[in-house]
C-alpha cells in the first residue's frame, strides 16, 4: 500500500515518521509541495493521497488523480470548502477529513483573542512601544459582564461555551442543530436576530457554506448592540469585510478578532516581508488598535498537528483497505 502526503511541513514530519513506524507495511511518500496541477503527477502509482492546503483542489487535480486510478483523498484538516463537490462526485472520490483534531485549540484561541480585545492589549502594547505608560483612555471591559453569542455549537463551539461559562459570562447560542445538553441548559435562542439583539460578543464557530457566506453583513451588524465585539476563527468569508469596516467606523463594532480573512490564501502562512500586498481591507483592519488579525493560527498546536497527521493517514489507509472510513465527508 502506498500513500502520498502532499504539503507536509517540517513540524508534521516527526508525526508522519511515528505513524510510519507503526505501519511498516505502508509506504508513505512525503512531498513538501501542495497538491496542484503542477505537482499532481507525483501521485501516479499511489493508492491514496493525503493533503492539507488552503488553496483550492482544482477540478483538474481530481480528474488527473482519477485517471491514475486514485479515488481516495484524505484531508488533514476539517474544512472541505476548497473542494468542488461536483468534481468530487464526477471523479468518484471518497474524501475524508479530520473532524475533531483539537476543538480546544481553536476554542482557547478564540477566547484568548476576545480577552485581548476586552483588555485592549494591542492598544496598550502600541502605547508601550512609544514609552507612553498612561492608563487612560483605554479602559477595559470584563469578560464576566458579557453576553457571549456563540454561533455554531459543534465540537469547537461547545468547548468555547464551557470556557466562557467558566469565566462567568452569560452564554447564548444559535445553531440549526441543537445539542441536547445545551438545550437542557436553555442556551439556545430561536433565531440569529435574537442572538444579535442580546449579545455583546458574537463569536463564529460554523463552517463556510453558500448559505453562511457573508452571514455577518451590513444587515446583521445593524441588528447588533452598539459596541459589540466580533470573533472569527472559522472562515473569512463568513464576514463581509467592507461591512465590518463600516461598522468599526461607526462604533457599532467595538473590536474584532479575526484569525481568518476573505482573501487570506494570498497572505497567510507566507513570509510577506518586503512584498507588495494588494489587499486594502487587510491594511485597513490591520491599522486599527481594536482589530486583532492573526494568520489562521488558532488550530496550530502540537496536539492538533499530531492528530491531523495521524488521523488523516489512518483514514486514508482505511479507505484503501476497506473502501470506507468513519471520517468520510458526504457532499450533497
Ligand atoms: C481547518 O481545519 O479547516 C482549519 O481551518 C485549520 C487549517 C488552517 C489547518
């Protein structure tokens, strides 16, 4: 059995090696490049492909793999929004993801960034760099006083809720699918509008689908409380960035923590030092003391990376051996 693993970073290599030791009958070929039209030919002769990238998996890549007789693609991450469902079906692919590599990694990061917003750390650090050590006017807010509106109560949302409750915040939640435990606690509101009306913090923990794109747009911001805080460690296109900029300008939004951006693949996880970045919304948001941008790092912990590598290889092997995996993603 032969698996080719694309886009493998240095920090992933030890985990591939550990997995390989436990599976001596499987040959895993490591490729540092991403799975692109220009690199797909390296997969010829393999039984399955493991990959992680934010760039799209092109229709041509899937077609070429299928032409080599490869129909098993295991992603090392959870989101599948960079795959075209039509091409997946047309080329008869089975796709797996790693649905629960570490919900805590993302939930803890989201909470950390909200606390940074509430305590205005970016503004204080900027002043500190200018040797301005005065307190005012950056008075902070306390987390225990917030009404945190959690949108999406899957694995990550649930951990975030537990942490917020631990800090004494009031939590309300919205999801199309209700978790029975949270239901019993009476955390759910019936509509997004209701959540927007009550929340002093709105935090996103949902996938990107056509129906969730631009979920936070002008109309949504208009319905929120003045001075609301926004946290997004899910997917950039859930927020209309121009509408967010307007809402920051008007003071409707008091601060935003963004681990993801609409056009992040142009910039995140690249060294952009000295390079031109044609991304006006990024520069606008980045210049603000009350906006925290991080380069999609919420997931990036030792626990998460180990699980991403090992569970994706497990899933790919299972597909190769049995044609099935518990982590198969069904596309509608
Ligand atoms: C995902 O798992 O889909 C993520 O968003 C994390 C990714 C950057 C590895």
